[in-house]
C-alpha cells in the first residue's frame, strides 16, 4: 500500500517560490507568508507520499444518500459531522478502504499536499479529476504550490494577497474560524519577517547559466527539454484534459507533440510543438479543457467524416457484414442451395479453394472470421467516436 501513492516526490526548490509567484504577480514574501501559516511543513510524508488527511465527514457529504454511503458508514469510513471520531496517525489505510467504495469520491474527500488542498477542489486547482491532482502531487511540491496559486486565482483572492489583505486570505482558505486561530495575524507577522530576508534571485528570461536556466524552465524546444520537465508538461496536459498526450514517459513523441500543438492552438499561443516559457506559464494558468457541445454530442456519421481511423473501422465493419452474412447463411443452408443451379454457381467457386473441406465448414469459417472482424472494427469505431467526443482525438 505504501507504494500506491509514491512518485518522484521532488521537494520545493528556493527558485520555485518566486517563479510560481511571478505567474500571478505575487512576490516571494507574500507566498512565503501564506505558506508559513497554511503549509504543512513538507508536502510529503516519511514514506514519500503526498501528505494527506482523509475527511470522513466530507466523504459522507459527497457520497450522498444511497447504498455506497450506507456501506461507508457501516465500515466506519463516513460520518455526518466533523470531530465525531479521532483521526488515525496515518490516513492512507482508511483512504484505500474508502476508494474501494468509490475511488473518485474518496480522493475528493481527502486534503492533499503542501497546503492541504481538498480533492473536491481539483477543478479550481487546475485538474480535470481528483486522480489527476493526486498524480501531479506525487511528482513534486512545485505542483502543490502551483495548484495553490491556481486556487487563489479561482477563488478571486490573488488581488488580496498582492494587497496584503490577510483577513480575506485567511477567511477564504480556512473559513470563519480563522480568527480563533489568528491565521491573519500570523500571516502578517510572517510577511514582516520575510521582508527582512533577501529574496532569491530570479530572472525568467535571463541566460544566467545552466542551473538557473533549468530551474526557471527556459527551454527552447521540446526536443531539448529535460525528462523531468517533459513529464511535468505531460502531467499538466493530461490533467487539463489533453488526453491525446498519451503516457507520461518524459519523451516527446507524436502524441505529446500533438497535445502540445492542440493546447497552444486552444490557448492563443503561436503554432508549434515546442516547450518554452510561454507554454509553461500558460499551463499554470490554464483552465480545464472545455469540449464544445456540438463535438461532445457528435453522431458517429459526423465523426467518420472527420476522423480517418473511425471511417476505416466503419468500412471494415461493413465489409465484415457483406462477407459474413452470406457465408453464415450459406453454411446453414448449403445442402438446399446445392439443388438451386444459380446459387450453386455462386457458392462453388468460393468452396473450390478448399475442396477437401466440406463446403458448409468452409463457409462457417468465413462467417467466423468476418464476425470477428465486425466485432473488432465496431469496437475501434466506438472508441474512436468516444475519443473525438471527449477531445482525446483531435
């Protein structure tokens, strides 16, 4: 179970804080102050997994009435109010059991990473699913902080952070109880502390040597990007709904290049398949991909005209029917057809190829092969239509 949630677990680097803050015009001191109060110290636990707290009362609410919630309550995984039972030292065993009831809901009912983002907020954090959020959080604390910044923007408090309106930030992040814990006062004190500390030098476009260039992700082309950066881009694209990116393997193949081109086209970037500063910044700010209604509801005949693979599968299916149906009928009624001269003239050439095999057996074999072709082609056609409708196939 310990390996289930393990990824690269890359710790936050000093340069990551000004780099990520710069994406929304927030200084390093502001982010430091927020993290001092709201961050969990480290984004990973001693086992290298994202820090996580499973919330049974949230699981109860998200499941709603029904058999799943009844099962979760019976197993002690859900209850209606916070604080009804003490939390275990390690929430992961309980999370795994909850995932057996409903995986997505269980992940949404847990708080994740550096700033303990509730999985329920995955879309505001920039991910299309809680699974995508967790996968990204397994990779690096930088992803935790980037998701935090996206939440601040989505919840419209990034201006408040820039203006040092700490009560607004504290209330938005923690709820009305923030005053009891003095979160706003603590943020103000932390900000005053960090203002006295020299900031980390940061120049996104400066060619200040390979170390700074790598950390600030100044990359000219996809081909020259390092493996970690490519994997991060692939994870972000997948999380935003660009599923045509394929597997996360740190390599820029045809599928990843296609996804990059699609993202750039849909987000107003110059047409290319390169990974550069412009792309990396856009990925941090991008919202999940929206599929147009006319595309998500596109009928199969429309998709066939747009996607060659779908049309090829459809033609294969039709061909299977054309050969399979007559062959199947012939296998069933060949003795009768042998007595009909016109039918005999049609069937005999087909069966003469394997003259030692009874005609009905040969025809049955043809029908079987044609039937298998129909099944495979129909499955491919359906998958192609679904991929087009969901945006996985452009």
